[in-house]
């Protein structure tokens, strides 16, 4: 039996508000391989994108050893030391 969520007003930034106790069912599949590999996971609406990334890694059996361009990776801020070009 599915539970209906109460209608809520959008937040100040215009996004739809979702109760934090809500649970989302997410289906993740890998494209470009055969046979198709997919997982269905249940996650809390309160999860961040970084936490969802961790759930997907565990569901797929990955250990996180391969560096990806994910939302959890540190972003380049433009601050810090600049590398000088090497003289040739």
C-alpha cells in the first residue's frame, strides 16, 4: 500500500518541499553493457547527492577505488598555488 504525501508549499527558492521522512525508490542501471545490470534502492528524501552516490556504490558492489567525476569530489576553487609551466 502506498502512502500519499501531504501537499506542501514550495520553499523560498521555488523547489518543491518534500517531507524528510519520505522514501524514494530509485532504479539505477548501467548502459552500454549486456546483459543489463540494474539495482533498485530505497533512500530517504533527506539524503544528499553525495550520500546517494555512496548508496549506489554499495548497491553495485563497487569499493570506490575508481575516481569518478561525482558530486562528492572536491571542486576546483581557483584558489591556492598556481602551477607554473615547465620550461622546455
